[in-house]
C-alpha cells in the first residue's frame, strides 16, 4: 500500500503532509521515518523509489514535508509558499519530527496496527541528518539512526552565517535556489532561534550523546557537504559505522525530477546498506 499526501493537522501550527509506504499484513513492521534536507521535500527526485525499496523489504516507511519547507498542502512540491519558508528554523523542524513520531505511534494513526513500535529508525538526508541526529539523542523511542550526506555543524551553514549586521538590519536575506531560480528568503528569526538554542542544536554534542547504533553514509564526491563532515561525525561517535559511496555526490546520483523506475546505482547501494544496517 502506498498512501500519499496524508494530512497531520495540529493545533495552532501548520499541518504536516506525509506519505506511508507498506505492505498490509498481520506482521508488525519496523518503522522507518525519513527527514528531507534544506530546500528539499518528500517528493523530491527518487525518494518515492527509495520508499518502495523499504516497503518491499517489509518496513513501514514514512516520509514527510517539514511544515515550513515552502510547500503547501495543495502543492507539496517545490516552494510555492516562500513566506512559510522564511519562517522556518531548526527548532520548528525538531518539533515537526516529534509531532510526526507521536502521531505515528499513537492510536490516532489508522495504520498503528501495522507498526512494530519497538523498532524505530530515523533516516536524515543532508540538513535532515542533523535534525535526525539531535532528535535521536533526545528521544529514547528511536532505536537506530542513519544519516545520508549529513551536515556535522549547523553553526557554519549558509543559513546561520554571513553579514549578520545587514541581515539584522534588513530582517531578511536571500539564498538562490539553483534549480528553481527562486530567491529563498531567510528571516533574521532563523539566526535568533539558532543562537537561543545553540547548545541543543550542537550536532557534535548530540552525536557524542548517542547510545544507539548509528550508520553514516556519505559520497566521496559530495561537493555540497564534504566527506570530512562524515569523518567528523564518525570521530565523535567511534561506535558508529561509516560507509563511503564511491563516486557518490550529494544526492547519490539522483536528480529532480526522477523518471526512472530504478534507483541510480549509488543511491541503490545506500538503500541496500541502510536496510542491512536496520536488520
């Protein structure tokens, strides 16, 4: 069963759109929750094909849009709501993930009877890897963590550095989206939220706190987030497992849109290694 664009409504907060991929049966399935990255969304590129691969191995696979990623309920792809994008921050993404997990593990979820709540794996790509790492260090319901091409430090990302005086004075700064050619707005609140929660948002500290199995996967040809960031994560958690993907770029050979039924070989290897790790 593939159920797309389900709506998680929340009081006084933007709704969250999510997808569920699973094979209905009386057998309980381990839960896998996927977090997209910066300027990402749940329907990007080959993420559906990735979800199918996990479903075919009898996992309950969920992917969702962060509430302020720039998508809307009506149009979950790309960034029709740049105002929402400008109001996003790391704290909101952590709350989104918490609300998604709370719902999935609650009796409100109509698919709850399909899920083995004792096995919950988080997968985060890029910035989503940082979010997943922090969340996994805080929430004991998470039993395994997998990060794909993850950042190791939020403090040095383009969203939190630059000309702070000008940003504060003007209230907003813009980052070009190379694919859509949109000027993506970041309000100064992003920086203020980061500074107010700097200890919590420290990925190094979160990684060192991890008590669960952690798989780090990174392409050796990633030009967006250098492989050294994976080395740093591994150094902070020596019990983690680090896998280098030969010729893997930041999205492991995928692109948007993805019109092939099969995964690119690099991403297929990432999925295989991840499924082996969960097993």
